[in-house]
C-alpha cells in the first residue's frame, strides 16, 4: 500500500496500529452527490395499485412504480433503499404509519401465504422500484398497497454490487 | 472539535453541516471495506460427507466477527445443497448439509464477498455533534479530493467517485452506533436501540447464532474450534419492520419474529431526507 494519504489514529492509539479511525488509502462505500445523477434522493409516491391474485393456484402479479431510472454507472451498483410509510388512507397517525424497512417493505405477509411488498431492483443500467404480490396457495387476494403513501430514500453507491 | 479533521460536503459550511453532510469527521467511524473477493469452490461427486460440509471462504486474523455481504455470481448447486454463509471471528464460511440419501451431485459455489473492517458486534456510539446555525450557501467550486490508489489513471476532477477515497462531492456511510442485542429480552421480540440522533436513522441488521449456524430449524456446529461460538449472517440479511422516534429505533420481524442476538449498525443518515 502506498504511503500517501490521510491517516487518523484512534483515540489513545498510534498511527502504526492495525485499525485506524480514518485511512484515506482504504476503500469505502460512497455516493456521488452530483445533482444531475440523483444517486441519493427521497421519492414520494402511492405504494402501488390494488393488484389482485386469482384463487385456485399460486399466483404472481407485479408492477413497476418507478423507473427505469438510468444510474449511468456502467455496472450494477450496491444500493441502500429504505421504504417509509408516510400515511395509510391519508392518515399519518394510522397504525403502521411511520414504519419503515430496509430494502423491502411488506404490506402483508405475516401469514406465510401472501407476500405483498414494495422493493427495489437494480441492474448495470437502471434502477427500479417495484410492487409485487405473491399468493403461494391461491387463496385470492387484493393488495392494500394503494392505501399506503410511501417515502422512499434511495442511495446508489459508486461501488459494484458484485465482482471486483 | 478539539483535535481531528472535519470536512463537509461541497457548498455546505463545516460550522453548520449536519452529521449526514460530512465527507469526513475523524471523530466518527466510516464503513470501511477490508476486502472484496470472488470465491469459487467445487464440491465434487466424491467429496461429500454425510452431515456438515463446510469450506472457508475468507480468512483474517482480527479475532473479531466482521460484517460482510454476499452476492451469487452464478453458482451451480441443486436444491438439496443450498449453502448457509456466515462469519466467525477468524473468517467466513459456507456450510452445506448433506443427508445420506441425497444425490452426490457436484456443485460449484461462485460468490462475490465484500468484507467490512468493523467490530460490529461490539457496542459503540459516536460522540455527539451539534451544528451551529447555517450561514448560507457557498460556491460549489471548493472542496477536497483524495484520489484512490486502486485506479491507475485516476485524477483530481474525475467525475467517477470510484476514483476517490475521499471527495466532498460524495458522501460515505458514517457510523453512529453498532452493537448486539438479545431480542428475546423483550416480550414482543423487538430490537430497541436508543440512538438520540434527532432524526429517523437508516440501519443494517444481521442475525447471529450462539450455538452454531441454524439450518431448517436445526443447529449444527460451527467449523472446527469454533463450535459453540457466535456466528453472524450477512449484513442486511434481516428484513424487519422499523419505527423510530427522534431518540429510539424499534425493530420487529417481518414475516417471522426476530429471535436471539441481533447485530445492528445505525448510520448517520436520515431515512426521510433525500440528502
């Protein structure tokens, strides 16, 4: 490793310690703040439509809520995305409002028979927000996503998701 | 600050920058990458043993459990032999259960693993910071850049942030808190962390086991001398339902209850601000 850069020792430790407080020579996750790229932003939108599943068989239904959004990185990036419930049926004080999730938010799914969720997808070109509903045993279900108003904080890192 | 280095993002005065508007504050830890590897390994048709099969993906000598992420690069394995990947205090392992009746099909693991240099299971909280009142915008032409050593040809002024280890036109992930909490101590199996950030924070979670990595509800030993020690799953592998006040983050399970020891990493980044 080159000796050029900024190194800050941890409190009470010397710069020769293996673990430093800050070392500019080491890699870290970073987000480009160029305003034209919008690699960090807060989206606000209705959580989806009232997607339905059919009774009788396992069933999958999906829709794209945002995207394709070109991130212009040229590789599939590591992303951090948080889904925040701003209101339900227009009520910011409703049970469930104010809740949020890392990478995915489940509108329904605690029974293990339904998985109704909002999440993100990214590839080497584009970033998407999607809403899907899976009805594993075909009980027939209507999504409640349209009652949710979501804030979506996304951060697209200038780091590859996979491969060096 | 008494001693250290403080650098705010471009166009934001240091004196009024919020914690999430800093490119560097040497009082705080930054989520630092220790290593990134591509790991390939083949279990041949004759190498299976009945019971636990494991292979070490990554070794280190830090004597602590390091957080990591895994992405599959096109592994070739059957549905009977899905690997469970976890960290111990000397590295990262893939474990696969092979039952006596299972077919001894050859499988190949091909994984990308990013390892972070952070003792995330230990308790830590960053020193607090109170910005002074804002003094208006400054010209966006000023800032600091440190070119990364990893990119031949990288120069000051490049627009690709992968060329820099520090750039005031970019933000790193600064760490507010981390630690381990046993959620069984709460009647509703919630993770409850007092963060006192003043905003709703972003976070990453990972599950742990204290007796060994779990598989289909069962428990098998950790590799070698690590039987009975804590292991940790990939960072971000737990999807929960969070809520937070300005001071306290509460997390419960989504689709299944949280159980046992949970590792949390709270970042200096608000969930409800697009900055």
